[in-house]
């Protein structure tokens, strides 16, 4: 499979061809790197690489995210074929792929995760040795790296002052769209190239139903009032589209600024966590606050399995986990409840929960997932104080009082068939406070 693509790539990529490398930006419109590639070059060939380094880590061959990417590529391919061009999709290690070809230039958008940074550095080295230009642009966030920092140049580690500076820095320049469509004539004219099937890359169709690529203004306008109630369709469900770049963050911020500040703040959290990951890459494996790595976690594998399966005996927790397992989605309020339950009630290391979410979430994003889990565990940069332990029953009374959400996912809740709670709230609270206090002394 890989060798075929090397041969194919060598046939369609010559010294006049500029590659635009799609990654987390699977759209033609308002795409920064694509805009610059098309504006400054002729014969631009879009390329997507199913990265074997990433795919080899995925145990589930029915991974919904791979299916989503595949469907998004088919959509891109249709658009490109209508323009007389095509998308070249390869299944390979990007470093090997770029060793095998000799284009005029390669354009792409920045990625801030540790693996992506090292991969891009390796690709750049290969291309520089061949005297091929490698250009990358900011596209998936509004502000990156050093763009929003304290007056002394240090990165923010608390959200509220960061968000104030973010809003004060925002102007029309940072929100403006990149009109790629003006330069669509620059796409390389080429016969359609077949996209490998999911089976070709070792995966299977999942028949998952993905949220539409639609910005629902009516939801955004009521977002601040409805977002905490999991039974309501009160959130935009755009997170998967933001994750894979099938919508533009600039477009969403333009709308958020006009329609709902609470929703705008959610988009700012995304930038915040991306910035934290960039400046503090150790958060991937360690607590942001080092003292929290001293906690003596209980880490009982059977307890963890019951949490994963949605069999804890706490209906709101079980509903969230079952929704996640079945759909790949979990409501944000419920994410906080289940994360608090795992770390505080079961005294299980946040890294276990983070890894499980990384396997299951459609919108899995390393920066936001890590930030959310460290927030719940109290170990993060701007975390809830460790002594805040969500009470699942009170959370249910507040946000799912009529059990509409619970009934959907845990139909047996409240009947004799439902399992007893695996842990007593008061006992669990006392135990975790003692464990944290001991670790932090």
C-alpha cells in the first residue's frame, strides 16, 4: 500500500508542484496555509497523509475519528474534482513520504502538540536538504505561542487574566477570513486520484452519525442559559469540526463576538489550553503543579473498569460514560462530573481517565483533554481547588432534575435492577481530602 503511493506520488509531484499538506484543517475555505500556497504558487497539489505513527497507536479498528477524517477527505475530493484538481491521500510515515518526493515547496498550518512539533522539524530538515521551501502558518487558533502573554513576556497560567488580554488584543485583523477561493485556479490540474478505503489503511466503517457541519445561531444565542443541561440540545456540537478544522475558528469567533460572550469564552479556553501545552509540554505526562504528582492514588483496575463501563451506581456518571462509549460525545457539564468522580470518588489517577477519553472522544484534542482532566483533578494550571468534590446527586438535581438525560442512557436507574453505588459519597470525599492533603503537605 505504502509503496504504491510512493510511486503514485513520484508521478504526480514534480519540481513545479507545490504541496499543500492538510492536517487539522480539512476545508478549502478560510484556510490560512492553503490561501498562501494558492496565492503565491501555481500547480498546488493538496495532500493528506494518514500518519502511520498515529494510526498504529489506535487499538480500535472501528475508530470513529478515522471514519470522520475519511468522510471529510471524500468531501474535499469532490470539491477539488469540481475544480479540475484532486487530493492525494497517502498512508505512510510523513518523514518517509517527504524523503520520496521532490516538490517545489510544501505549505501547511502549525500544529502545537509535542509529536507534531518533532515530526515537522524532521520534515523541514529533509526538505531543506533538498532546498525545498517549507512554510507553516497559524490557522487552528486565534492567538498562539507568544501572542498573548503577560506584560513581562511570561505565559499566563490563569484563565481569567489571559482571557482579558486575549479580548483586548483581538481586532479585525485576527478574525479576518482568508479568501482562498480567489485563487482556486492555482490548484494543479490533474485527473482524480482514488482515495484509499478505510480497509486499505486497516480500519472499518463505523456507521457513526456525526454532528452536522452547521453553525446553529439559535443555539449560540441561548448558549449561556442552556449549556449546562445535558438533556437539552443546548451546545453547538461543533467540537469535532474544530478539532479537524472542517470549520474555521475565525468564522466562529466572528459569530461569538456578536452573539454570545459565554460561548466566546469557551473558544478562548481552547486557545488557552493550546498555549499551555506549547509552553509547558511536560503537562502531557506530569501534573502542572508538581506537588500533585505525590498523590497516593488507589488506582483499582476493577473500579476503573466499572467507571469505563458506566456501572458505578451513580446515574449521572453512568449516563455520561454510556453516552461516550456509544456515540463518542459527552456533554461538557457531564465531562466535569465523571472526571471529578474518577479522580475524587475513586481516587484514580487523572491520566487513566485522560487516556480513556483520548480513545473514545470524537473531538479528542490533546491540549483541551489534558487541560480539562488536570482541572478536574486539581493539578492543572487554573484548576478547581482540590477540596471541591462534585456531589453527583446535587449535580443531578441542578442539571438533570427530571432525569431526562439519565433515563435516555440508564433506563434501569431508579429500579431494583440498577446497581448499588460503588462508593459512599461522604466516605469518598473524606478519603480524597486526606490523600490530597497528605500529598500537598
